């Protein structure tokens, strides 16, 4: 990354972290509706991967990919509005969660809660690009748990067979809800499974935004130029529980401490300062993020709930 890209990455990472911390605090205060999911620890993955896409590419993020939603143009106001069940939220108050964030005008396919069903969905978009000979790429994400499902393997076999312009990011965050990686699969290297399908696969440090960006940029360029699909395993850690209700007492404290010492936002900030970026410049980005998120919360909390008479609109089944 050049300096402009690095500062841009830091801006999106600190905006994502500030959103996340504000959201968690609100839900603990009882100001939220229903459940929600923290992405603390995943900022480098969601921002680094999302930054590698072009404006016409399509992405299907998951519930820990808030940075991708933000940098693709979904505003904090709309996301908080969705979380709070407001009419101005992305789903118009239909899905008070991070699930209801699809917006095809932004080339975002909404998160499908039944993981990993976003993989065949995003693959369908990639196949459409191939059929129409469009220089576009489809990307989605999956966790370590989802990589053990049938749809994961079936979709990747098809992607490789038909040379689809498709990129999959595996967010290996060590736990599928409360199940540790060692109880999910015999091997620790998920990417090691994939060359058998004829796929390009690599493993990167998921807490290093530059490493994620570089690997994803290579994969996107390969897909766009007709080189076929790629899979990137980004190794990171889910620093809080599966969702806001989950205290994650099953995670060893020593493991959390180990990963906390490699916090992606803090680690990138330190690298930027060592590279000559004034700390005051980064402080200004931190303050701008705090101001933007605080304003977004005010807008969302003041917004009206949907009209009950509209409950049947947009219902297809």
C-alpha cells in the first residue's frame, strides 16, 4: 500500500472499531433491539478485502464484515437504523440486525444467516459475469465452521470447474460459535484442502490489513483477467462471543490475551507511526470516526419506527 491507501485503510478500520464499540455499549445499556454481533478482531479482514474490490464488483459480506459494508458506501446511519428497527434502516425495519443489510444499488448481497449459503449465491453472480463476459468479480466470506459444510465444498468445486471470477475469504477466527477449530477439523490449515479442487489458495495474517489487501488484490486481478477463482484463509480471532448474549467463557483467557497483543487496529497504528505518519494525524481520524458514529446514533435513535400498516410490503412468502 502507498501512504494514501494506508491512511484510507486506517480510517475505515477505526470507523469500524468505533461503530462496533458503540454498538456493543448500547446493547449492554439496553438501547438495542434483539441481538447483534461484534466484529472486534476482524477489522483488518473486512477492510483489507473490501478495499481490493472495484466499484462494479459484487460482495456478499457476513455478520463480522462491517468494514466492508461501510467502505462500499453503506452509511453508519443506515446500519444503526437497521439495528434499531427504524424505517430509515436498510431493511425498512424488517430485520433489526446486521443480517438485513443487502443493497444491490451498492452491489452488496445481503447476509444469509444460514452459513455458508452466501457462497453459492455469490458464485451465481460470478457465473453471470462469466456468461455475459463482464470484467466483474464476486466475493464473499465464510468462517472456519462454515468451511466444514457441504455447500462450501460443492460450490468451490463448481467455481474451479467453470473458472468463475470468484474470490472467497475464509475468516478463520478459531471458533464456530463455541466449537474450537481443533474440534471442527483434523487439520489446522484450511487452505491446504483447496488445491485438490484446482483452486489458488493462500493463507495470510488476518490481523495485518496490508497482507489481506495484497492477497485479495492479487486474487481479484486474477479472477478479473480470466485466471479463475481464489480462496484466501485469513487467520484471526473473534475477540468477543458469538453474539451479544454470549460471554464466551469457553475461550481460554490466555488465547484471548495472545490475540489481544496483536490487535489489528492498534498494530496498524503502530506501524503507521513507525513509518513516519504523525500520531496527530491518526488522532484526527480517530476523532472524526467518533464524531461520525455519535451523529449516526443520534439520527437512528430519533428516526421513526416503520408504519405497522406497511407490514405486508416486501413479503414474498
